[in-house]
C-alpha cells in the first residue's frame, strides 16, 4: 500500500481550502453581481457544492479520517466539473485555476491510497459499509 507524505496531504489541504474560499467568494460576489449565466441555477449550485466539498475534504484530512481517500476522489470530480462550468461561463479565471489545482491534488491524494478497501478489491480490512454506523 502506498501512503501519502504529510507534505502531500498538507498541499492537498491547502489546495482544498483555497478552492473553497475562491469558489465561495466568486459565487457570492462576482457571480451574484454579474448575473446572467453566472447565476444560472445549475452553475451557481455547482460552485456552492464545490466550495462545500472542498471544505469537507480538508476537514477529513485534517481530522486524519481513514476514509479521506474516497472523499478526495469525489472532491476531484466536483472540482473538475466546476472548473469546466466556470470556464464555459467565462470571466472566472481565478476560480478555474483554483478548481484545477484542487482537482489534481485530490486525485493524487485519492490515488495514493489503497482504495481497494472501498471498491471491493484486495484488502482484508473492513469495507466502508462495515465502518458506518447502522
């Protein structure tokens, strides 16, 4: 099993927190003030969800959660979608850059962990479902 260094995790945390802050500020200030396609429900919700999952991923890593890998994988997907949406709408280069950096960091964090525990592949420890309270 590959493990991530504390430096890699700290970089991912920093990227997640930067993306959270950038998406939230861009949505609440630039998008709401600009209007038009910037406030279309699908785009605006995606930006807010991106900010939320970035904060959540950082929280999982800061809390040394054993399931931060799948959260980082999900965060990477949302950040990727948000970067594409912001790029398409236009005028949000800082948000696009923050989302892309977070996408890459979270993908590396998720790939650096043995996700077999969550996909039914070769690990003998419990699955994510086994760890969740009923």
